[in-house]
C-alpha cells in the first residue's frame, strides 16, 4: 500500500481522486494539515468519507520537536528526558514514559487518527535527525523504555510502530538530507541497536519503520529496500509478522534507488508492506508507477486501525487525562 501526504487543511479535488486509487491505503498528516483540533477532526472525517475503502490516518506525534499537532494538545516532552530520569529512579522513569505514551496516543485517537509513528527505538548517539528523540545511548535502557512505551500506546487503543529499524542513532548523517552508512557488523548491531527492536517486537508492536541507512557489512542497499534486512533478519531471524513501513521516499537517502517509481518498487519488492509518499508533489508519479503491479491486499494495514472511542470531550472528562498532563508535562523531566 501507499500512505500519501496531502497539501492543506482540506482535501483538494485532485486529492479526492488520489483516494480512489486502489494502492492508496492511508494518509499521513503534518503541521501543514493542522489549524485546530476541530479542523483536523473534520479533515479526518472528510478523508474517510471521500475514500472507497478504510484509510489508515497517521501522524508523527512523538513530542519535543517532532509534534505535528500543538495548539490544544499536551506539550509532550522529548524522550531524552526519560533517560536522564532513569539514572535517578528507573521505575519512576519507566512509569512516566508509559504514561507519556498513553497521553500521546489518547489525544491522537480522540481525533480519529489511527496511528502516531512511535516509539523511536533508536539509540541516542548523536545522530543529527534523532537527537533528543531517543531515550538513551544505552541499548538495554532503550529496550526497557520501548517495552513501556508500547504498553502505554496499547492501553490507549493505538498500535505501536518501532522506528527506525535496524537503528538510525549511531550514524551522524540526517537521511532527510544525506546518505548514511554504518560500517558495523551484524553481530555488533545485534548486541546494540537491534536490542530495542527485539524488546518492542516481544512487547507486541504491530509495525516497524525502516531506516534509509546502509549497513554495508550486512547488505549493499539501504535497509528500507534490503531483502536481507527485511526478509532474512526482521522476518525470519527476529520473527516479526507485523507491518513494515518504508520511511518517506522523498528523503535524500532514498534517492539511491532511482526515480519515484523505482524507489517504490525497490521497497515493495524487498518486503515492505507500505511505502510513505509524504510530499504531495510526488503522489501523481507514485500512483502512475503502480500501474504494472497487481492490486494490493485490501487488509494489508488492518491490524493498525485504532481501537476504542474517538471523542475529545470524553477524554477531557477522564480524570486520567488531566493527571497525565500534569505528570508528563511537569518539571520532573526538565529537572532530571
């Protein structure tokens, strides 16, 4: 399936046409699509009404600098603070991270958005794109937080997506702008960056998102379109049976596969279930490139649809909501 981006706060006529395409299975929302809670709720309803099949509605609502919806939402702190708190009180840090996950996911589900792409399971080792989005540089600590975060998301009725497999945190380059290569061996990666993904899969995470990073001592191509990473390691060795997403094919590091159609083919042929086409200007070429492929499974993304009620008033009336905002967005993390 393709998960596409749209341009504004309402659907344009061309975008309504895109939703009719059999390969479009979802829409990812960004800050450009948000004006208010009421508006984005109406946009979600508009997308669902315009499409002939259920659409997976997605967003990146991690907290910190990666929080697409802000006005009217909890100001979620970045994950790095939990790692600092862990050094002082591990149990309290893990409990607060689980509550962060519940709060984030509950607010997003209250809009009728199915999925926030979370948690970040990368190690915090200086990557320009990851930065304070990671819990810690220590893989064992990140693994513990990953388990807690998956539990919190599940408690709110949201599936979890582990990103960016097999680990984006230990290279310097930001793959939005540059290619990135990690020379470590698979044995080293198994003992470091892969540990949080093992933990998240064991905790029941339903999806992973692949990194546009090349690991030349494991496979010659970036992980997102590497059969070695997707089929041999993720599926067979690690036993993951959920949904594998590409990262955005508009990112610079994805260009190594060729044009838009070649990028999509490379990811799907390697074993990705869903490809992110986040830039609206790339969507027409992406849809045209699907003409030679058989129609996808209609239920390919079914396991990721949100569960439970979608009602902001009901969430606001729930005493857990105000309590979670006070605890998660208070000073404990800043002071850690």
